[in-house]
C-alpha cells in the first residue's frame, strides 16, 4: 500500500509526460487525477492504521548507494508523522488536480502541466517517506526542480521566467547549508540513517567539532546548517523573497506549493529531526526567533498588498513562522497540527482566489474588484470559511474553526515555554494574529463587498466556477471547519503521546495540555481579542469608510506605507548588495578578462600572428612528390655545405 501511494503519482507523471500527445489532454488530466486520488484514499487508510492502531514499519524497496562506510537503501519509513504528511500531500494534491481540470481547460499544454503536478507530488512523497537524509535530499531537490518548472510554466511570460529563476536560486542558498549539514551529520555519526542518528545523538550532546578553524558545539552547528535549508524551502525571514513571486505560476500551482508541499518541507524536516534539535538549546532558540520574526514580518507586508494571490502568499509565509515557533519551543505536535489544518484552509483560500480570478477574466488586482458577492456567491462563502479558519475564529475553551485550535495552541505554548525568546515569540504571534485578521478580512471586503470597481464588461460576464472547480472547495471547507475539533485530541490533547509515539521527540510524562495548564486567562483570550480587533478595524476601513479612510491613512503614514508596500525593501537591498556587484564582476571578467586579455593575447594578438605565419607555411604543402623531393635535395645540399665549411674542408 505504501509503495503504491508513493509510485502512483510517478506513474501518472510518466504517462502524461511521455505519452500526453498520444493519448490527448483529457486522458492525461483524468489519468493523473485518478492516480493521485487513489493515493489519497490509501493515505487516509494508512493514517487510520498508523495513527490510531499504532502500526509502524520500514519498507526497504532497493539498495541505493554503497560506498565505503556509506550504505543507503531506498526505504519507506512509516510512522505517525509520515502518515500525517501522506494525508496532507495526497489530499491537497488530488483536489488541486481535479480543480485544475476546470481551471486549465483552455491551456493547450495540459498534459505537461498535469505531468508536472504529479511529479511534484511524487517528489514530496519521496521526501516525507524518507528513512535517511540522502533520500530526503532527493525529494527536497525534486520539489525544488518541479517548483521551478511549475512557476515558470507559462514560459512565454518574462515575469514567470524571472520568478522561477528567483525561486530556484534563493532555494539553492538554503540548500547549500542543508547539504553541509548532511555532510556534517555523516562526519559526526558515520551514518545518515535516521535510526542510527537518533540513537547516537545523546552521546554527542556537549561535544565540539572544528568548523572554519573554530571549535563549536557539534549538534548546534549541524542543526543550524540543516535549519538553513528549512529557511529557504519554507520561506523564512531573509530567504523568503521567492515566495510572493511564485504567484506567477497558475493558481493551482500556488495552492499546491503554499499549502501542502514545498513550503512545508522545512517544517517536516525539523520535526523529523526533533531528537537532534531537542539536544541543542541554541538551535531551538534560533528556530523560535526566526519563526516569530517571519510571522510578524509577513503579516505586516500582507496589510497593503493589492494582488489577491500575494495577500494569501504572505499569509502562508506568516503561518509557516507560527509552525517554526511551535517547533522551537518544543511543541512538536502543535507545529505539525498547524501544518495539517493550514493545508485545508490555505488550499481553500488559494483555490477560492483562483475561482475569483477565473470569474473576472484573469484579473488579480483587488482594487479592480468589489461587489462580487452576488455574482459568485458559492465562491464567496468558501472564501468566508477559509478566512474564518485562517484568522482562528472560535471561543476559547469551547469550539472553533481548524485554525483556532492549532494557532492558539502555538501561541499559548510560546508563553508557557518560560524563556525570553518564547515570550518574544508570544507577543510577535499575538501581534501577527491581529494583522492576519485585518488583511484577511480586507481581502474579503475589497473583493466581494461595496461597489464594484471592475470593468463593466468584465463585471457583466462574471460567472460562478463550474462544479469541477467548486467540489474541491467544498471538501477543503469541511476540513477548514472541522479538522481542528476532530483531530485536536490526538495531535495536541491527552492522547498526544499515544498518537505520536516515537515519531516526534517527547519529554517523558509531559504532554502539551499539561504544559499549558495553569496559564493566565488573558493568555488564552489574547488571540481571540486580536482576531476581533482586526476584523473590526478591517470593517471600519473597507465597509464603513472605504472612500477616504484607507487613502488618508496612506498619506499620513506615507513612509511606513511605502516601507510595507515595498516589502521592507528586501528585493532592493539584495539587488544592491548581491545582484549589482555580481553583474559588475561579470562585466569586468567579460570586457577585461575575456575581450582584452584572452582575446587580446589569443585570436586578436600573439596567437593570431603565429597562426598567420603557420598559414603561409602550410601553403608550401603542395601534395606533389617531386616538390618534396626537390626540397629534400635542397636541404641535403645545404647540410653538406654547412659541414664542409664548419669542418674546414674548403680552403
């Protein structure tokens, strides 16, 4: 069963990619969607078996690499963490495949698109089922490659090509650190197998190793290098710049990348290596600090974005920060729980945004929308459900949407950690909760409420999406509403230890509810208050006084507005620090090194003169025997004359 889950998407990708023209676009999209849907059904069966009956296993498929002490097999690691990720990846991927049948119906390159989607899914499945770091790295680079191909799918658009290259290069920066971390793990442990690493990790606690001539704590160094890879793949602060530009790809791609696959790879990796990270207090502090900063930073930028997909993209970046905060304070189950619930409501928001774009002739600027609630009512209510889940609507200690359970647990865990960095993360995530509520409801109000700002012709033709696009939204809406209440007892409740078993690092006898017991009441109510405050402020700005209040605020706080609108100027800073110096160096190497030195000494210099002389000498080669015989006689006469005069034979 597990082998089928991993290989079915690969089979669909191969058939659609190699034989798509032969079998046709319709057969390609139906076949790939069916294969991934079967994998999704099998994943839920596996989840029930592993999570609730405790079935764990390791399935070795083949020997892979054997070189000296390195002996790596391709194996499927089956535990609760694997089962959760299988459900997330295959479920969202299957719904995205089905949704894409309607969304991409006009595209003549559908076989290639569906092949890429399925290959993307296979790479992520290879990642989450890995039993060693090399197999994980294979899947890691696989999703990176496929993201490049999917973001740049419309390759005739320069902006899409630029965004694909940017995503590829920024991720290579993080992957360089990740690769160094893998090398370091093999150097320290003599193995890259998870079981071997986890068993030997406690013995390495407190030991040092040499790195760049410094003696540093071995586990801290390894964890920070590995986390560098997670920062790139999961778009954390400093390595986040590729994520908003990834919106250049088709909207279903955005849902797949930002909800279930590529961006969650870093979170999964840190959770999988929790027995390693748990032994380095410094590494956990860095993970917490970066996560909290990312959650706040991305939320501030989302406040002023006007592209509907970019708002949701920055929301993803912010929510990933929440997940890393949970991992950093040791609330491993809460971090994966938020990954689980986030997949439902964020895929819902992205696909809902795609339904909006589909209705208004591919327009993405919210300033050219408004009043769409009556035109596309089904999409409107799906976006409302997604927004309720994202903003964490619920009543503390009672019930709420999926995001309410997972996000509030992270905020409370940060406070309960009792550390300075944990307290900083608590305030940062509470502030981010307020900002999230504001920009999320801003999106809903600007898109669906008020007077229409759309082109009259576009508004006249605005229509609801077909059932093939709406059904996936309905399924995701169920998850966004009920996944929190249904699974919270297992992910973060009293049954947490029995559910996770040894899949995540756990302090013996200390469950998350026990850690959160006895917190001040205001801590539990703070996300709820921030959510209401953000909703109220968004209503004031975009329902009560949309004609003058937003514009007045932008004028009064123009420097701050421009700072946020330009995304804290990170692109400009990187352009000044990295891109321009690199271009200057390239020009110097080209015009001085290549043209003046190499060409000057070569084709245009001394070498050219030598070739000219050689060319004249070559003309003497006539090919006639009598010419060569005559030249030989002349040569012999000259040699005889020389020896005669040199020996004094001629008086």
